[in-house]
C-alpha cells in the first residue's frame, strides 16, 4: 500500500494525498463503524421534543432529543440488542440493533402507528407486522403474536412479541389471571429451535417460576429504602388489605393501575395499604409522577429495573404486577386485572 501511494500520480494532476483522502472517505462514509449502532430519525409535525429508549434485558435507558423534527442516536454496541422506543403518548416501538449498522425511522407524530423503521431485515419485517396488526383488537393482536412466534421461532421479532404480549402485559384468562403456561409453551417452542440461546434459557426458567407462583402462602420477607429515604418492608403491609404494585413511567397500563389503586386507597384510608415498586432507571422519574399526581404511598426504586434484587424476591416479571395480601401477610392473589383485584380487596375490607 505504501509503495502504491508513493508511485501514484492522479491523471488530473493531483498528488498521492488525493488518494489518501479518497481511501479515507471510502472507509468512513460506507456505514456505521464496527462496534457502534446508529439511529437516524425524522418526524413530521414535530419541532422539538424527546423520546425515551430502553434496553430491558440490560436495564439501560437513555433520552433522544428531537430538533427540527430530526434526531440521531449513536451508541457503542458489542451485541445484538432489542431497544424499545417510547413515545410521549406511551406507545412503544421495538428497534432491533446490531453492531455496525444504521437504521432509519420516518414518521408523523399525528399518526405514530404508521412509523416505518428500515435498515435491516428485522426492522423492516417488524414494520410490516406492526402495520398489518395496527387495526386489530387486543385479543386479535395476541393471537397474531402467537401465530408469528409459532411460525418464526428463531426470529428476534418473536422474542419481542413474547415479552410484549405474554410477559410484560400478559393476556388474562376468564378469572383475571395471567396465562403464563401459554407463554412458557411458546418459549419452549423458540428454545427447541435455538437451544443455545442463553436469554431464552433464562426466560424459560423465569416463566417456570411464574407458572408455579402460588396465590397463597406468606409474602416473602423484604426490607429496603423508598425514594424518600424511609425504611419500607413487610411492616408497612399490616392493613386489612395490602397491595404491592410494580409500575413504570414508560407503561401507561401500570400508571392507570397506580391511579385506580390510589383512588381506592383514599376511599379506604387506614384499611388499605399500598407499596409500589417503580421499575424506572432513575428514582427521580417515578417520584416526579407521584408528586405531580399527589400520590404519597411508599415507592421503591433502586434504578436497576429488571436487575433489582426485589424483582426476584417478589416474583415481578411483568408490568403491571400486583400482589394482594391480608393483615397477616398471607398472599390472597397475584397479577389480577383491576376489576378482579378490586373485588378481592372489597371482600377483605367488608
């Protein structure tokens, strides 16, 4: 290479520096550098704003600033990762990231559901799937997710759909309980197709524990510090009815549950106790929501998201998670819909 550059003379009269410039240009303009991942986005009808981007597997959260409708997000990356882009209206969109690639996002804030993500076959396939299922009812979306996972057990899209529709916000049976047995069956289908996938092995173990969680027995003992520096644990759950709620600022469903339970708590002061576990990356975010909405129940947030020791202790694997106990710490029910949970609470209070 050195000899080639030494002897090179441009037909246009340039020197070997021109060749060096050309080579450098080709090297650095052909794509994203190895070891980095880049997102370039453009949204119509948006001047300035910000989105959140999460990596649930590693408990990482970041903010993307939007200026003049455009944004760029560039990060060092050594492994394949599924990010979740969270919009201000609490809708989310997965981004499948690999080192050395750039994906492009184009959308309109007046119709976020029509947003397209391109740059890799996984993101383009997910865009097609999302556009196809946008107008489906929730039960139809669950069925579509089930069918996609069955037909495409090795796709990273299937991992996202399993987490999105069967774990983070699981479908419920007629009694209001999550169908974790179904989620485990789908996970086993995926694991049969890729038995060396360690994340699926871990997920399988979590789902087996969830499937075996009892709706009775004693609440596990725990003691920690809440967002205001106060001690909180089993001693705060000695009312006639007690609820532990796992929620997050990026989950609209869990915030709805939070407000419903707090409204119920105000009507039953002294008889209903609530302790919440916020799965945000920063305690200040959950605290801001609580202060804004004048919700004053003890809230735990250590910033470790799904890696928090309390998540394992209490068996939290979905958002929202609820655990209902009586005054003696006996577990009455887990992970019910609000209506089913309210019915159980009412039976304890009357």
